[in-house]
């Protein structure tokens, strides 16, 4: 008899949590705002891309004036593709997330850097019933240049 009220209460308590996907875009907006407030336009970082797409692997990315100026494959890391177009600015990564939310991807998992707000881990599964549509990005080794 107490199960039904307990289940109802539990659902009411958790209905505002990101567990149901309601706050995902607001988390993105907050993180993007943190990044914008930092005002960083020159930086280096390491990008790991895992997908069933043309370019995968680990790359050094150099960004100047908020534009990718160099993307270099890190030697010794298994990869495919040329690496030329894989480099992304942090704003590009925010756009990847915004597009995933706009397309109602079945699963979007993301972690953000605590202070600066840029995404450190992105995993997107657009359609759970479809194989090979997943993509993941990892960001580490961030270094401000200006």
C-alpha cells in the first residue's frame, strides 16, 4: 500500500533533475556563458575523437583568435583519416552539443571544466537502436596562450 505514494513522491522529487533531460540545454548555456566570460581566444589542447567516421584519433589543436590554425595528429596513437578538418574550437564543441540537443539525440553525456566551462568529455548517441552513429570527444591538456 505504501509503494504507490512512495513511487509518486519519488517521481515528483526527481522530475526537475537532468535525469529526465530538462536541464541539459541550460547546463550547456551556463557552460557556454562561463567560457565566454573567460574571454580566451588563443589556446592549445589535446582532442580525442572516437567514432565510426572519417577521422578518429588524438590530435594537438592550436587555436588563435578563436580560429583553429593547426591540427596535428599525435604520433603513436591509433587513428584514421588525415586530421585536417577534425580540429575544433571550444565554440565548435558547444555547437556540436547544441546540435545534438536540437536533433533530440537519444543520449548526450557531457562533462565541463569547472572553472572555464569548456566541455571536457562529450558522448553522443543520436539513435540508440542504430549502430555506428555514436561520436565521442575528449578534451585535455588545455593551455591558455594569451
